[in-house]
C-alpha cells in the first residue's frame, strides 16, 4: 500500500461503516477455493461444477445444461434464490410420476439426476404410506448396488460414489473420508424429531401420525449409513446430494426411501477472525478504531481464547481501550452457534507506526477445527501520515427512488496540481507524463463509478492541472433496503434518512525528462609556457517527478426509507340485525364480509443527474392488505295464499248452506245456521286438508374472489327454509283408524275421546298423516328463474391513475384519504396498488322460495270422536341461530322468527254422525 493510500485511510478512519460480504473459503495442499453465495442460476451451475472438478476430479463441466432426460431445471434453482435458500438441487428434465393432491397438487418427482434416476420433489409426501417403523430401524439392503434383485427390479447400477471414500477430502475428514457425516446431517435436517403427520399423504396410515419418523443422529443397526445408501448424485459445497436406501418387506417385496446428503456448507465447523475496520494510516493525535469480527460456523456455542497484539514502532507505551463483546486484551470469549462477535481496540495515534495482530484458538484444541489458517491475523500496519483537508458533500435518495445518478467535480472543482521544477542548467526533454489516480474506496456506495476530464498526462508544462468529474450511481439496495427484491428495511424513524458514507481518494504523480548541459574545462600550457583554459559542453539526461496534491472526497449519502405500515387502520362496518322482531316480515342483516388478503405494489423510479425521475417500475409491497367490506342481506316473507284464502270457497259455500260437494275443495265446513257465528266451524270426521302457500325472498350482497354462487347465500336460504313451521292441534284419523296428530303420532285418550297434541311440520319433518308429504319447497332446484345473480368486479389497476382503482380498494390500501393514510403519500411518497391478476367481486344474489302446504290437496280426515272445542292452525317462522353458521354473518346472533305468519281458529261442534242421523 502506497504512503498516499495510507494517508487516505487515516482521513476516513472514523467514517468506516461497512459489512463484509458473506464468503466461504477453504484451502488444500495444492489448491484453494473461494465461495461467495451466487445470485443467478448461471453462477450456481458454475460454482457447483467448480466443486465437482476440484473436489471429485470430474472435469470442468460435470453438470451440463442438457442430458438425455432434458434440460437442467433452472427454474428450481431460481426458486431457491427467491427464498434465500442456498442449498441447490441439480435436476434435469421435468416433473413426472404420480400426481399427488398435496399442497395444491404436485408430481412425485421433480426430474432426474445426471444419471437419469428420478429425484423426489421437494416436500413430496410419503404417498405409499408408512409402517410405523423408524427410518433407522428399516430392514435395509446392504450394498444395494451389488444386489442382483435390486438390479433387476429397480435397475440399480453401481457408480463411483457408492461406498465413496477419500481421506484427503477436506470436508469428509470428520467421517474417515466417507459421506457418513453428510448423510447424518441430511437425515437430521429433514427427518429428525419430526412426526409422520408432516409427511403423511391424505390419511394413509394416520394411526401413526403422532409418531416420530427418525431419531437425531441415529444409525442403522448394521453400522454406518454409507453401507446402505446408494448415491444417485454426490453433494458439493452448495448442492445437496441424493441417495436411496432400499427396504425389504416381510413379504419379500422391495421399496425405497430417498436419503438427503447434506452439502458441505452445512458440515464446515470453523472459527475465523477478520478485520472489520482497519485504517491504513492515521494522523498523530487522531483517535483510531480497529474492529475485528469473529465468526463461527459451529452449530453450538463455542468458547475459545483470543488475544490482541498492538505495538508501536518506537516501543512507546500505548493506552488502549478494548470494547465490544470482550473488554480485555486477552481472555476467553463465547461465540454463539452460527454467529459472530465484534471486538474493538481504540487508541490515540502516536508519533510512529502501529501494528495490529490478533489470534483466536491459539492452542488449536478448544474447539477442534478442520483448519486453523484463518485463526491468526498477520500484523497489519497503520502508518503515520499527514492528513489533507477533506472535501465533503451530501446526496439523498428520496422515498420513491431506487437508483440516483449523480455527477460532481472532484475536490469541489479545485485545480489538482502537480508542480515540476527544472534543475538549473537544464532544458526540458519532451512532455511530462503520468496520471492522477482516482480511487473509489466505497464500491458498496458508489456504483457504476466513472471518471471523466482526467486524461493521462502527456503535455509540456511545469504545472500540470486536472479537474476530474465523477459520475456514479447510488443504489437503495446498498442501504439494506431492496424492496424490488422483497428485502424491506423497516427503518425506525422514516423522517430521518439512513446514512452511508462514501469515500473517494485521489493521488498520483507526473514525471518529465530533462537534459542538463555541463561546461567541462581543462588547463594546459602553450609553447610560450602560458596556461591555456579549454572548455567544452557535455549533455547529461535526467528526470524529475512531482506528486499531485492528494486528497479525499467524502460524501454523506442518505436514503429516505419507508416501506409501509404493517396494518392499515380498519374501517368499522355494521354487524347488526334490523327489524328483528316477531312481527316484522322483512328483516335486514348487516355484517362485515370475511377478509381476503391481497398482494400489493408501489411505484418507484430512478433519478438522473438532473433530478428527473424515469424508468418507473412496480415494486412489491412488504405487507399483504386485507380487503373487507359491508356485506348485507334481507329476508322478506309474504303469505302468497293464506289459509283464509285457501278455505274461502268452502267457507262461503257453508254460509250459504250449499250442499254441492265440489265447492268444499279443501275442507267441509258446517252449514248449520247456529254455527255460522264461528269463523271456521267444522264437524269431526270430515276431511280438513292442510293448506297455504308461503313465499319468502332472500337477497344478499357479498364480496368474493370468484364469481361462483356463494355459500353465504345458499346457507342462508336453506336456514330460512328450515325455520318454517306449519302447526295444528287438530285430531286426525289415519288409515289404521287410529287417532293421530298431524305428525301421524298416535294420541292418548281420555275416556273414549282422543286427547289433542299439537305438532308442527317442517322441511325436515314434512310427512304427516299416513306419511303423506304435506310440505313442498319450490326453489331454484325446481324453477331456475327463482334465482338471480349479478356480479360486479371491484376494479383495480397497477396504473397510478386515480379513477382506475375502486374506492373500496382505497379503503384498505395505504396512501389514500379513504383509508386515513394519506400522510404516507404526502410525507413518504408511498401509495399502494393491488397487484395485477388478483380479483374481487361484489355478488348480489336473490332467491325466491315458496313453501306449499299439501300441494296435491290430499284429503286428511279429522277423527269422528274429536272433542268439541276450539282448535288452531298456524304457520310460523322459528328463530334462526346464525351463530351456528360457518359464514361471516355468524356474529349476528339470533334472527328472530315470525309468530305467527298465518293463523286461523277452528271451532269443532258435533260430528259427521250428527249429519248421518239427520
């Protein structure tokens, strides 16, 4: 590192705010491999092929993009990236095998291995069932690749990875060079402690659903797993391996189970130390902060030793303040499982250089690691430098900006100059040459970094001036906020921007050749003895150089961050029954429609150098939004044909004492003059047919994601139908000459006279005397016209046009006055729209139902010995307990019935025998 760069590090020491990229490193005797998590399927394939070459000597293109089974399933790799899952499957072809009704439907296999053997779909259930025997206790076939029966039944063929062993393989050292530990980690990861219910397909063998399928770290009774696992494809550092065990059943038949083999990334147990913050130089008297990060890939907490070694070049004492997770120069520290610890040392820069050294796990035994090469940080020097004034500036990304392009002159536009001095007795020989070097020290802040107006030096002059101009992009994702890729930062105070500090240094030098002319003189005597001086000129080449004025630009780059509130304030809707009394024929229902969750988007853009927004794009919202609305319904009863209307013809004939039998269509009313004072006089023994037609309509307005007929409406209609009652206490006679009520229930007697007992018909109990059907429902199943439906789509659009999103949506989306969140738009430029492809409909349904009593006018005879007196017939509606429903209106409680809906009183005086005797 040059002296100038060390100077620059000193100037920006207190501004360092960076986080190391995730990396995975291992080295062997003759090679080293460095892994960084891939970000594209192409990078995944390249990394894994590199593994296959360097771990297994399989060449540079082991996993090709195409095999006889088809293309590599790049879509599966992309799906892994989308959910930040770094364990990759190399699968070819397409999904196949049995279609399973599981998690929305899936094929049993996602594709094929490189060798053409089927690979089980991730998450596929055990669709063949389970015997209840734990995996480690299966009757497994040893060395299945050598078993002739399996070769015949399953076409098993031995490959180079069956029984694989390589003791020089770094990642297999802990298991004697085999895949044993990788298999155990894979089994633990997928099966350990899990119950069969997690793998059960539909209800196969559900009696075992609460049994654990595998015990952690369990091995077969016959020894190691590698004796039984047929390897279909080997693991790499990032990709899972695939294996199978073959099980022989009591009947002699064979089955198999997929065995996952963990990638080596899950096997690495390692401690490491790295500098988190290390200035290369500092000014005397300046506070210096050095940070070290300790990382652990162990799956359990690890305690280990550590020690700082800070020295000055002059040997002078240095007062050091140790901070972070340990506050002493050396000692013990516990690093959490798969976690990290940060240690800091701070001091005042002395008059000389300072070196920083550090070690962990010095004795290499607590804990044991596969490699200790990254446990020691070689001493790093912090040079004493002379600081130059820093030029600062500030840029800000607004709430809706993904990328901001900025252009600015370096060092505030000042002339950055290198001054050349020509030695005496010299002349310049050609142009000056060199360069001013501009260094982007914050590549994670300044992206697409370019420098203009800074050509290489090739000019004649003694003062060389450069005024570079910087053009760079500032990305929101560099602030940990990447909503476009579903990585949202919930910044604690959205009114305060988050700060990143970007640093640019510049340094360089110019050189120019010259020629120095020297006069060389000699002394001699002539023939007169006089001294003579003789001078000649000699030319000598040379060069001189001068540095440009070095410096640093520091830009405070801020991003305003707002990614929505978790919950939009909910509007309160009516949940009430209106006109809910026993006398109201029309009853209204109001309830809060069931909620539906929706994905939303927002609009964000890039900003150019002139502050103009361009390339507007949709960005997924962090939170799903819930659509709710006011649902409503109405139940309206009417007596289409009352009992008064039904019996009018016969009653009028009786008043006129008419003996024409055909006029007594539904009942035989008494013609005796003295009985005409009663509304409905009859004599026992004649027929009195139940009659009446009652109609109701049910109208509902609900909100659904599909246009199909709603369960809400259907259930309400059926419930109202079920609430109808036709009741009477008249005494009838059945074809067995038994006195019964309308339900055909035999009645008791008092003396020789039967005792009345009221009974009510309903839709569920519609059979009466002699099991005749006395109640008939006419609904849409009988007449299509009795049902109507209108559907209105609650429109929405991703377009940021106000009239293209229905007001109902604005009630539940953030950024609108309708949802009381306009402040999000006004203050944070945040407004949501429903993502395309999602639907919501307002569905209005109307059903008309008629209930006909004794549709066929079946004659039902009263008992001749029915006692004289007053009897009743009534139609009424029972209370409807909406709370028994599974629909959203279950919160409304009781829909009060109508009592009565229709009623008449019957006066019985005498019997048919009176008429016969007369």
